[in-house]
């Protein structure tokens, strides 16, 4: 990807995330696309939650879902409608 495209992608990503935070759409547990939050910090938080649950003798179920190809099959019309409803 050329440098200009990378810069534009970063600007757009930051603007969208700021807007979604402003209208309170994003969960505080969101880890992707935020500085100082990654899949690693997400896994550490999950691991801690699981340990606390197990230590308090609560039943714990873990489900893994792979969304890596989700955007390859999403309806663009529905995606644009949803984004528009969020003011984007």
C-alpha cells in the first residue's frame, strides 16, 4: 500500500473511532484498533476473568469465533446503512 493510502487509512480510522466513542457505541472492553490495546491485552483480560470465575467456583464457558473473513461476505448495502445510522 502506498504511503498516502496508509496515511488516509490511519486518519479515517482515527476519525471513525473518535466518533463512535463520542456517541458511546464502543464497549470499554473493545481492544482492536485502539492504542495500548491489542489481542494480547484482550487475552490477558480474558485469562484473568476466567481465573477469577474458576476461583469463585462459577461455571465458565469459553467460545472462540473467527471473524477473519467476515468482511469478505458482508452485504455492503447493509454495512453502509448501519454506518449511516451511526452518523458515519
